[in-house]
């Protein structure tokens, strides 16, 4: 039996789980997902006055090839959605966010595209970029989401605001098989996806 000590667990935790202090922002970025939790949190931030514009992004997961439906929350929010962004927009609406505050991005199929197509949408529809954005994401997705949005929006201050789902938290992820799969899967994907971008990233 091998042993992963506290320091190794802490190193993985600190790398994957990011969180910044909240501050008022121009926009809330919401990466695509077929679950509602991080978008419900984005709606709460809107209600508390942290931003006046929210951009849910997503067509479907590239690996799936199509939008395979709502993974959680169908009993409250419904099931008749063409893409992730439409589902997330409905989550926002049912949590008190008016339609005029929501700008859905409906083409992205993975996290880098969430960021890229959100940038394109802002430039096309709003004519410019925000100075500060809040990134509402799943807690164990925080590192990868922040990496891509920061890469695509280098001129924007991005504040990560994570939401833990299924009990996958920075304190206890390593105690369950599901938590380990989620977090170590993210650790693996970070390296794989950066390597896939060889030639598109300059190293200092």
C-alpha cells in the first residue's frame, strides 16, 4: 500500500482549487455545463449587485458531439434546451436575472472555446472588453477555467468564484473515489491540454 502524504495532497489542492475575494465587476463569465449549481451562484451575485451582465457559454461538450440534456435540475428548470447556454440562461431567469442582463454564447464546445467565443461575443455585441470579470465555475474546474479565460482575456482582471458540487471541496476531495476522479482528472487534463496547444502559447 502506497501513501499520499498531507503535503502532496495540499500541493494538488492548492493547484486545482482557486478562489479570489469578490469585488464588483463588469461581467460574470459562466462556462458551459449541464448542471445548474455554479449558475445559481452567479444569479445570487447578480442579485447582490456584483455585476450587471452575465454570459453563460456553451453549445455542448465536444466529446459528446451534441447536447445530451440537463444532467441535474431538470425537475425545476425543464429539459427543452438546444444547448448548454440556453439551459444556463433559464437557470438565471428562474433565479431572478432579467433577460436584458444575460448574453448567451451558444457555440463553444470546450473550456478554451468558452473563453474565446465569449471574447468574440463581447467585441461584436458590446464593442469592447470589461476591466474586471467574475468567473463562476465548479470548484474542481477552477484552475483550468481560470487558465483559459486568463489566456484569452490578458487585459481583464478575472476573479474566480467557485461552487463546490457533489461534495467535491478543497478540504475533502481526496476522501472519496468521485472526488479523486474529478480532481486528478483535472490535474491530468491541464497538462494534456496545454501540450495540445503547442505552438499557440509563448513561454517566457
